């Protein structure tokens, strides 16, 4: 019982923890607050051409922009150390974070880190408890990848990645979490979750190659990922708000 309580608490705190880490580690890199003249037209939206270890482009970010305006920048953090926005991707060496931000607003937050078998079991195999299933659900992404959407704000997935260079063999899984802290999109929209799942799949695909994983990892196709998301939304609060079923193609297969 205590384990399930801790698991539920961890799921609910993932986005908040990720945002706090990024804010702490990248506090010197946030763009200054805007002093936009209300009589002037708003600044046009400017998204980075390359973001998050050069894995994402404007096509990946555009569905998450909503009504946002102005110029967004990229911050990358390894552990608690801010590094350059074009830092190399080294999943598993230490926790890695990426944020696409403007004026302390996060259009995108990505976390890649290792987890142990117990956390994987509780989060991706047992799944949410009955009273929690209206707010979180497992995603059926195939035998190799566990998926979960939570809080109507984030998508997360995990897969086993065996590598002899792993400094702690007790943490054999890589976990990818994709969320945001933005007021410019409705986080309840299924289309927003689809865009975040697309990004999570693209990052997971790159992580499996970059680590590299000695075991085979089958990342789901675009069609399978879309169906998994639609199935997870059925009978949940997700179907009562937003723009309905997702339509975006999985970014990992573009």
C-alpha cells in the first residue's frame, strides 16, 4: 500500500520536479521579461531551428506553441550543470534535461534519466490504481516500451537499455518525460498529448542508438503510437475537453 502511495505521489510530482530542476540549473539563461507595449502589435512567434540535442525542429515544436508569441530559446542541463544548447546527447551518463523557454515560460520540458526495476514495475507495468485512472493511463506501446500519460500535462515512457558502461547496473531502464509549463495551449487537448508523445518517441529512438542499448528496443510506429493514445483517452477526463482525437504523425517516423 505504501509503495502504491509513493508511486502515485511520484507521478503527480514529475512535472513540478522537472520544472524546478531546470529553473535552478538554467536560471542564468532565461530570456529577460518582456516589456511589450500594449499599443504595439505582439512580437511574431520565433521557434528555434534546432532544439534538445539537435533532435527537434520547428515542426516538432509548432503544435505546442498555441497562442505564444516572441522568441523562444533552448537550455540544456546535465545533472545540475547548465551546458550549451547544442550539447551532445549522452543518455544514461547522468540525468539530462532540455527546455524551450521564453520569459520563464516553458513551451517544452524534456527529461532523460535512468530508473530502477522497481520504479519501472510500479509505473509502467502495474499502472495507475483504480481511483487514479481518470487522470492517468498506461499507453500500449508494445513489448519493449512502457508508456504513461499523466496529469493531462505530460507523457512519459521507459525502456530497458542494457549497456556494460552503465555505472550502476541497478538502474537498467531509460525514462523519457515530456511536459511543459505553458499557458498558451490547453494541456487537456489530445492533440497536445500526441505532439508530446511524438517528441518522446523521437528522443527515445535517439537514446537507444546513442547509449547504445545492447538489447533490441522496438520503438512503436506512428500508427501504433496514435492508436495507443486514442485507446488510453477513452473513458477518461481527456475525452471531455480539448480538440478530440490526435492527428499528428509520430515525430520519430518523419
